[in-house]
């Protein structure tokens, strides 16, 4: 039986990062993965959706090219070719991860991994069954779209995100159940592709985690793109009928669309991985861990979606680093206070730290600076005038507590504010940092200046 210092079950962005970090630290590491490395994020989530997002972005830009003095005739879109490009991007990145694992000396076993007992992992593949020894085990088995019975998901007419990423023709019409991050991203993509899109959201607003001003900008963009948004509605039934799908709301409203896409609910992959063999504790269907990513069983760690925390690839990666460091004798703890997040609608949304709407509930007195894209020379040159940067600071100390950005390249711009929040600096440090002109980061600068009513390119009463 082969013996390893660390065996990682699951090769997603948490698992493969943990494996590489362990190998870099000099440990003998094995990674068990039943499918392709990269997990949901790389194969069926973050990366393929962003590849399609930029296909949609290019199509939209071409269609409005006359604004830039560029005339284009006969513009056509081929979803099949866009999907081929998406698949190629995924293949290249998967290949890159495989090379990184190999180059760092990580042994990769293809098959389904499960804990056989303390210090042992069973790997079942087409070639047979193998048991390996593990001084430490890291569970990184992730999650999948939930198959909600009430929605009659058949993967052909009623889809999950997995099937939506494999379509070869643009549906004439699409109803998306769920107005959260995933639902709004797919709405953006398919509306740009020319599909008639509707969103049904149970809550009073789409993107309920975001500030109202942010949602207002995206809602306006959806309206301009022809996306119909229904909030505060409950789906009563989904039925495949002739030539499409009939969706019925609780109030009796019916819609007939070619396809329905369900973007709510995730199923955590905890079945069949041997948790009961060693007594790993669960909490509401997820693996219970502490801030060191330890389970209740010594030498067994869990990271990523399967722990039921923040379902973000970059969070899983950091959790993987924390887990493997502790498995090898380190002393690291997860800090979730400064986690940037991005939403790829058009315009993009990004946030980090404290949102303005949450300040009152936490009893924090804040000052807020806000600066619009419409007052940015670079944004206007790009024809990207929608949106704003909002910076939230502690009213008594001027410390930067968080930010929300909605606008072009918001997911890139959030990095500067994330660093400021992590470092615990005040707006003074942002204001006194020279920002190149003309660039979008100047909007961050002027939002920081606006905390005290001193933005140069914004008429405002000094506070």
C-alpha cells in the first residue's frame, strides 16, 4: 500500500491548490479525482460561463460599433462556435493544471475516492480498486446543481447550469428560475445572444445581497436588453409541453418558453465518501469544520463547497492552503472578513467587506463616497458610462471598510479596495496614491475623495 503525507479527495480549485501547496512544502501528496481536474469551477462553472460572457460581450460591442464610427454589415452569431471556443479554453486550463500537478510531484489517481478508515483512502476506478495510506486527508468533493423534484428537471427542456453550458443553438425563449448571481449571469449571456429571457425570483429583488443602488443599475440594463424580471413570485409548477415548457406561478400566471433554466440550489457531495467510517460530523448536510478547516476527526480536513460556507472558488483555494498547512504542522486560520466577490452581469458587479446596507444592522456609523462612471474620461471613451464606485468607511477613523462597484471591469477594480480593507488603511492612503490618467482606477480614487466631499470631478456639498 502506498503511503502519503496528504491525500486530497477532489481536484477542484480547493483540492488541486491544496495538493500543490503540500508538494511545495515537501510533502508526499496524492490527489484523487474521478473526473477532470479543475472541478465545477473550471469545467462547468466559473471559466466556461466567463468564456461565453465574453462572446456575448463581443457580440454586443459589434452591434453598437457605429457609436465608434465603425460600420459592420451582416453580423451573425454562431453559438456552436462560441461553445467550441469555450471548450477549448477549458481544455487548455485543465491541461495547465495537470502539468502543474505533475511538475510539483503530486500523484494523481483517477477514480472515486472515499475514506476507508482512519488513515486510509479507497480509490475505485475502471481499472479496479486501490487503497492508499494517508497521514492526513483533505475532503474537497464540492457540490453539484440540486435536482429539485418540483421543477421536473429533465436536462433537455428544463436545464441546470451544466446543460445550459452545452447548448449548441440559442433558444428562442428562456425562463430562468432564480435571480441570484448565476441566474443573472446567464440572463446577461443569453439575452445578448438574442434569446427572449425572463427571470423569476422568489425574493422582493434580484441580487438580494447587493445594495439597492447597485441592483438599480443592473435592473435598468436588463430592461434595456429586453430581460423581463419578475420578483416576489413563487413557481408553482414546471411542465414540459408540446414545443416547450409551461411554467406556472402561484398567482396563476403562466409562461410558455422553449427552455427553462433552474439556477437555485446546490447539492453537497458528501454521499459515498466514507464520512461514517470515521465519524465525521455534519451540519445541515455539510461537513462541520473549524477555522483551521479541521473536522471533528483528527487528521481529516474539509474545504470548499462541501463545508457549506462561501461557495466561491477563490475561497476554496485559500481554505485548501490553510488545511494543508495545518495538516503539515502549521498554524493557520481562515479569515473571511475580506473576501472580494464578482458578478458577471453587464455591467459587472464587485464587492468586498462591508456594504452600506449592512452598516446599520451592525451598529457601525459610516461615511460613504460615491463616484459615477459617467464622470470618468476613460469610461466615456470606452462608451461604458453606466455604474459607480462606492466606498464605505468608518466615520470615526476613516478606515476603509468595504466597497461596491457596478460598471465596466468592476471585478478587476475591486482588488485595490480589497487590499485597502485587508491592510486596514484609511481613505487618505488611497487619495495620496497617484492613479494613472486616463484609467478606470481613477474612479476608485475619486470615490475615496468623495467620502469627504472632495472629489475633483464631482459637484458636491462638502461634508
